C-alpha cells in the first residue's frame, strides 16, 4: 500500500490497528482466499494475455506505412492497454485487500467497475478511488479554496474548473516526470472540466422530470459509457 496503493491514510490505519478484532469465520476466510485467487488470475492470466496483445499492437504502430493503418493500430493498442491497466491493478488490489482481511487489517477498496462510468467525473470516483480521494483532499480542496477567496471570488464555477484542470495536471506529473505524463494529466483535467460543464448544462436545460428520464434512458447511458471508455483508453 505504501508503494502502489490502495492509499492507506495513517489515521485510518492506526484506528484499525488498535481496534479489537473478532476471529474470522470459516466463511470469511474462504471469501478472502477466493478473492486472492481471483486477483492472481487477473494479474498473471487475464492481464498477461491482454498485455501481450497491447505490446503486439504497440510494436505494430511503427511498422505501418500509411496513416490509416497506423491510427488503427494505435486505437486497438489503446483499448488493450486500458484493459491491461485495469486487470493488472485491480487484480493486485484484490490480493492486497484480501490478505489484509486475513491479517485482521482493513485496506480500502480501490475499484468499483470504473469502465461502466458515464463520464470522467464518475470514472475518477470509481477508478483508483483512494488516489482520487487523496488528490481531492490534499490538492483540489486547498486549490479551490485559494481560487475562490482570491482570483475567482466572483466566479465560483470558474474556480472549480481551474482547480479541476490544475489538480489532474499535477496528478499526471505525479505519476512520472516525462512529457507523456504531463499530457496524460492535461487530458484528464480537460476531460473532467468538459464532463462537469456538460452535466451542468443538461441539468439546467431539462426539468427535473426530464433529467430523470435522461438519466434512466438506457441508450443514452450506453452511449455515455462508450464515449467515456473510449476517451479513457485513448488518453491512457
């Protein structure tokens, strides 16, 4: 958890560490061991296979002579890479969380079906959850408060958009120091701002009843999920 997550807050760890624990039942032990096995299968079988194809198409990008085939190879690589990241990281988290349970420790959940998200805001509330919460508390909130007490005092919405954009740009750089991580952060920040503005515009335009229908429309939901999934894979 120190090296890769799920991020364990010190205060939560200390509280949990000194809390008196009940002995695990046989059923709880089996559930945890089942999750460990599933986690290892995700990492060493599913993500290994998906990663193999991601590498194959990545290597193939530079071997295509025409722009169309190069772009096509990149798109295929992007989707395989997105799935590789999910299965590899969520599988690892399954193992860590389950072994923590068996050790009498509580580690926070880090994934909640992120590729079923309808927009980028929802995605980052469901993917690497502990990082999103850490970023919210230690980067976004102080930055937002600073902006609305100064430069954006008369326009809170603008303060929110700037804070979102800068927060995820910083988060991108936090992942690595090379230029590709800067662009990764910029794309996430821009996507979050667009998703936030779009949701606000739709809610403003529609009545409460119509917005509820919009939310419950399965075709719209499927389209939004596909668009979010595509954007995430391409920017990842």
